[in-house]
C-alpha cells in the first residue's frame, strides 16, 4: 500500500511499531546469545608486503542466530553498544581470541576490535590482563583496534585507559583511519603502533588519484612515526600492487583471504609453510 500524503500519520505508525518490535526482539535474542553460545570468531589474515608472509589475523565476531542465520556485526554491534551488552560480548571476544591465537606460530598476532562502550567500562584493563594471563598469550601478540569514536571526547580518562592497556605490553591500532575528522590530532595525542587505512580509500585506488595521494600520505606518516600501515579491504591484484608502490607495510582483504573459522587459519598457515 502506498501513502497518499494525507494519510501519512496512519501509514507510518504501524511501520514504526514494526521496526521497534523487531529491534526489541533482536535485543532480547542478543541478551541470550552469549549463554546459548551463538557467537563465533572468524579470523582474517594480514600479510606483510616486504616478506609476503602472514603476520597476524583480525578477529571478527559472527552471530549464528537460530532462525535468522548469520547476523552481520554491522547489524548487532550497534545494538550491543547501545544496550551495554557489548561489554560482556567484548569480554568473550578478547578471551576467545587470545585462546585461539596461542595455538598459532609465535610470529602471528591477533587483533581484537574495541568499541567505545567497552572503553568506558572500568573493568576493561583488568579483563584484558586476565585474558592474556589465563590464555598464556604473550602480550605483544595482542593488538587492540580502536576507531576515532573511542577518542571522540579526547579526555584524560580515555588517554589513561590507552596508556594502561599499552603498559600491559600489547599494541594499539587506529582502525578505519581517514574516515573521521581529526585523525592527525589523535596520532599526536597517543602513539599508536599501527594505522589501518579505511577500505573506502583502497576501493578507489585504481580509479581516483586523490585516493592514491591519501594512501601515499598515510604510508609516509606511518613511516616517520614508526607505525605499521595496513591497507584494509584489498580485493584485487591491481590494488595490492598500487598499495605496495605507495609504501604501506601490510595488507588485509579478500585477495589474501576472507575471514575464516579458526581451524581454517591453521590450514592457511600450513599452506604458506609457517613454522
Ligand atoms: P572493521 O573492524 O573495519 O572490520 C573490517 C570489515 O571489513 C569486516 O567486516 C571484514 O569482513 C570486511 N572486509 C575485510 N576484507 C574485505 C574486503 O576485501 N572487501 C570487503 N568488501 N570487505 C572486507 P565484518 O566482519 O562484517 O565486520 C564489520 C564491523 O563490525 C567491523 O569493521 C567492526 O567495526 C565490527 N566488529 C566486528 N567484530 C567485532 C567485535 O568483535 N567487536 C566489536 N566491537 N566490533 C566488531
Ligand atoms: Ca577492525
Ligand atoms: Ca577497519
Ligand atoms: Ca569499519
């Protein structure tokens, strides 16, 4: 049925109700998902461009919903964030990621995404420390990825948390670099170990000279700050060649591998003959 303009009120109300209802239902399901063990971690490898070897993997959460099938994190992470459920879910992610990574060769690290709400949680540093010690993973093999959203209010508390995490011996990456407003200022206020160049720049690298210029600038920034620069979302050989030419140190994307379940990572490593 199409709204005829005069009747929009009556037309939209049930639509809004329906959306709210669907959201509430998803939220209720999300509350149960941890206990029902419906989450999985998939891992996407990152490759170093000077050695062509895998250097680590990013852990990406997956929700196997009993009736909806796989629900994308883009759909439920924002809801988990709003409801605070991201705190227990995030704790599960970091513990699980450490437990998996300890089975990999020592040269490989694991990267975990942190959301802004997790950052505000008082327990974060304690939880990460406990995940490291109970798994036995060497702290330098854990990376935490944060977006500019985390530092949005660039306050003392956030900086103190970043430093406390760093003091555990792990590494901190700036995710989706280039998409926010004051990226350069963030780099000045906290010494990140790694910059992840947002996929949107990589997607257009073959056709848009301004994207090439931006990637080149970020790569050289990384070089002078002593930071690793990872290009995200590399899908084609042409993109990889250009990224290599511009001086990025690492790549991640479907060209290397899609995110895969944990056992497949060990198989990928076997194939490259990692010790
Ligand atoms: P992100 O951190 O930027 O993760 C990269 C996303 O790009 C992943 O989507 C990955 O599957 C996708 N990707 C990787 N390579 C390619 C490529 O070559 N082409 C294209 N088109 N896409 C590629 P995914 O797994 O759907 O995750 C989406 C977002 O959800 C993540 O973006 C991250 O912000 C969030 N997320 C995922 N797992 C977690 C988690 O455990 N905790 C938190 N807080 N957020 C998570
Ligand atoms: Ca990420
Ligand atoms: Ca990213
Ligand atoms: Ca992203």
